[in-house]
């Protein structure tokens, strides 16, 4: 059974940066693709980025491309999301999720992922 724990959220001024962490416990984490999602109040959960298990390739939602960077540390069983140039519309609860395998076709669909963390709040305000 895989467990995911996010951390690193907080209150940041517009233009600031944060790095979120998703620490995994459980076997064979290296075989999982990991996605970061976010959900703002009154809105649906949306994917922001994914790192695939097969070759470590990454993908980003258009709204965050160029500002967010996803990375993976295999030795620490941790996936990071570096968020730069924060905007008020980035305010949301950020979740990481894991899918066993690549899951290229459904990488940006929440239904693809069987394991979820509890989320970490990111607030952007001056």
C-alpha cells in the first residue's frame, strides 16, 4: 500500500516561490508515475504537472508551464513541485497522486490515480 504525504504549502506574496514535497512510503515507488493536482474553492480538481515512471519525462498544464517545475528524487522517494512567480489564481489545495505505471493517456485525469495525499494549502496574498 502506497502512502503519500505532501508538505511545503504556506502563505506567499505574489511573485514569490514555494517548493512542495510529496513523500511516498511503500514498495516500488519508482514504478509509479506521480501527478500534482490542485483544487481551488468552488472549482474542480485540475492537474498541473506529472512525472512519468518510465523515463522521468514530465508534462505541465498550459496554465503553469514555464513557472512550475516537477522533479523526482528516487533515493528519497519524494517528488517535488517548485512553484515560481506565484499568482493569486494559484491559490488552492495542492495534492500529489500516484499511478502504477506510465498512464500517458490519462496523465492529467484525476481518475487515473489510485493513491492520493491529504493535500497542502497554498495561499497567495499580499
